[in-house]
C-alpha cells in the first residue's frame, strides 16, 4: 500500500489549540489570527466551529470566554459537536499567556495551504485520468492556485508592515 495514502492531511493540532486557547486567555490575540486565518484553515472541525464562534462574539463586541463561546455554539445547535463547555475550557489547558501567536497562525496557515494543494492536485489527477486531453485547462488550476498563494502572501506581508508602522 502507498504510504502517502495512509498519512493524514497536513495539520498541527498543537498550534490550533495554542491559537484558540491563547485567544480565550487574551481576546486581543484574535486580531492576529483573523488577519490570516479563516475557520476552514483549521483542520479539526471542532476547532473550525470554535473559531467561527469567536469571530461572531468579537463582531458582537462580546468577550471571548468558554461560556460565551458555548452559548454561541448552543444557539446554532453545535455545542455538543465540540465536546461541550469542558472541551472549550480545555483549549487553555497548559497554554501559557501569549503576547503573540503569529508563529502558530503561520503554522496553521501553511498546513491549510498544503491541504488545499493536495486537494487540487488529487482533483486534477482524477480529471486527467478521465480525459487526458484536458491537460492544458487542468494545468491552469495549478497556476491559479500558485497565483492566489502569491497574492495572499503579498497581502500578509502588507498587513504586517502596516501593523508595525501604525
């Protein structure tokens, strides 16, 4: 059996937990995460749901804490799917107070980009197997993905520069 087929998709569970736990301990850290990450950048569906709830709380100008995250998830019928209030509280377990989570955010973003590339490549291979004459059109998928990543990197660097000088 091919080892590549047996490996999980790239992810960093510890970095995801550090980001979410860090935000619970210091709500100001959400800005650092939200600059680069969307909920789908998190590998674990439970972490996706918690991050989405954190964003909703921030938009409503509410504090981000385990109980309010739980209430937000409960209103959407998702609380049990993340393991309840205890699981949300456990995100902070062993998590030191951070002043900066940019490195963790970058790790999660890199894993998300790798997963996206894997999905595009797998889809492209499957489509080529169905009809090899589509190769030029399918090649454009990879070019488009590379261009999108380049634009994303330019935006990230621009945001970092603006935040340092503001």
